[in-house]
C-alpha cells in the first residue's frame, strides 16, 4: 500500500511538472519585426516653420512668445521632426474629425503595409490586434478601422487602448503577452501612435503650451508570436516586463493631465513635478526589475552596502541608484523614452549611464522629437541601424507616461541586427561631429532680460 501511494505521488508530481512546462511553452513572446513611421517631407519642422506656428497665436503677449521660443531652443529637438498636416496649414485651432483620422491612417496604414511586406504574413493570419492611441477615440474603434482596411478574420481578437500616455506601447505588449498564455501559436500586431491633429493647445497657460513644443508626429507597428516554429525568424525575445502605477498618489496623478484652461481651451497640463514623479515611478519599477536582471554577485554587493548604510544611519538609507547600482552588469543597451532633454538627463544620471548609453535616446529626441508611445522604437531603430545589437545582448526598455506610470521590459536579441530602417536617410548625420542647435543660433537673443522692457514686432522675426 505504501508503494502504491508512493508511485501515485510520484506520478502526480511528474504530471504537475509536465503541465507546468506545457503552460510555459505558450508564454514565450517573440518579436518578428517592427516598422516606424516616417511622415511626408512637407510636414517637417525647421526653425522658421516652428516660429511661424508659435507666432500665429495672436492671443499671446511678449512674455508668452519668449517662453515658447526659449522652450524650443532648449528642448533638444532638431530641425527634422514632423507635425500633422492641419498644423502645417494653419488650421490647428479648428481641427476636424477628418484631420484626426487622416493623421492616424497615415501612420497606421503606412507601417502596417511595410510590416506585412517585410514579413510575408497576410493580414488574415493575424490572431490578435492591439492599438494604442492615448488622446483620441472614435466609433467604430481604430482597431475596427484596421480590420476593415485589411479585411481581417472575423475571429481576430481586437483591443483598443486609450488614455495610457507615452508608456502605452509596453502596456500593449503586456496585454499581448498575457493573451499568448491562452492562445497558442498565435500572431499578434501592436500599433502604437498618437493623435496630435485635434489636440493642439491655443491658450496662454505655460504649463499647457509645453506639449506643443515637445510632442511630434510618429508611430510604430510591431509583429509578435508565441509560435516556437517561428523562433528562428525572431529578432527579439521578451525576457521580463514590469509595470508600475503611482495613480494613488495625488501629486503624481496630477503632474500630467488633459484639462481645460480658464478660457475653456483644452490641452495637456504638465507640472514641474513631472520630473520628480518620473523619478519616483522609475525607482519603484526598478525595485521589481533589478533583482531579476542583475547577476548574483552584484545583488550581494548591493545588499551589503544597503545593510551598512542602514546600520550607520539608524535604518535610513539613501538612494543607491547611479552611485553603486551597476545595471550594465546585467544589461548591454538602454532604450529610454525620449520625452524631453531634462527627463533623459535625470534618468541617465540616476542610472549611472554615460554618453554612449544615452546617445540613441538623445539622437531620437533630436531627429524625431517626443513621438509619445512610439518613441521607444525609434530609439531601438537607432541602435539597430548603428549595428549595436548583437545576438545575446539584453536591452532594457523604459517607458514613462501620464497616470503616473513607469513600464519597463527586457529584451534578448536573438540574432545580429543591422537593418538601417527608418534612420537610413539620415544615419550618417548622427551623432553630429560638431553639435549644432539651429534654434539657439537663431533665437538665443530671446534670453536677454532687456526684452522684457521693450516692445518688439515679432512679425519681423520671420519676414
């Protein structure tokens, strides 16, 4: 009888072990390809076109003009980013539904067309479709718009995400990863972009004018699978994904809000505390991620330093990030959200990253601006175009967004990557040998204090 129960117990243990590995088999998430959007050249913003757009708002006074142009000067954005057609044509204050749909159609359909062409898969083979656009929602949904355009199957699992901010791309990937646990041998597409056409702010609040200066047109479409037979075609494998949400904190929640000003004009309100909220969200996120990506000896060293500081300071320890935390012992490449120069610099300092580590993010901000949820993939594209990504390398991708949220994931490169992608026409110009800020060269005189005491005819600025 004892032998019978022993055999039964052994059989049950083997069954549980087999079932565990069977479930894990469907939890793999491979990226097969991605395509970033390059808008038409007639949407490009150089120094003069930026100044024209700023100066079109006749409600602004001298100080507001100075503020806007100074933000542009110090933004870290170059002369080659893009904006929607209605803004170029001067119709930003009276956008139409057609303007919004045309902007999104360009981004979504251009990248999806190229994605299907690159991979050879048919739209009818897609099992899961996720679209994330934070500041625009229509009926039927944007996923329905894609399904109609490409005549996808009637059983495709479609999800439309809105209001998730600049970190929405990793949220969409997390959704795909969870769905892969249920749907075996599936193909999933994620489309990450943003709607700027109907969201231009035309008021006078400085906190709400900032988004006009920083956020630009862009987007990306990505193809994923959990089918092991397609593993040899993958470029990346998802190793880890972590999400942190500080929405319960009133200060963090209120640092980035879509609101109306006193005149009833709608826009994105950005507080000075946004950088602090980003730091808090990042620190909380890293507490979950770091133990999973660093080697054992590095974790032991951190534990010893933490214990020593706690003992010396009677239980109170200072922030260890950037001082003794060596993320490079577990990560080769860092893909940070190109939200703005100040945020990039602060995160880089906090994580102890050098100029080489931050170059892809800084160059993406300079070339494309802050393209919201799609920005991370322009950063990855820069790394690939520069032939930095080798088989076995690990990439830490960090996204920050309203809420306030910090979402991160770790990718393993499954083969050497060297596609020039969306960077092919300008890659030789980055990084520039002699850094030049065209905006600073043209508008740096706006920093002079004497301008606050004189009246100036700004129409002469671009005459």
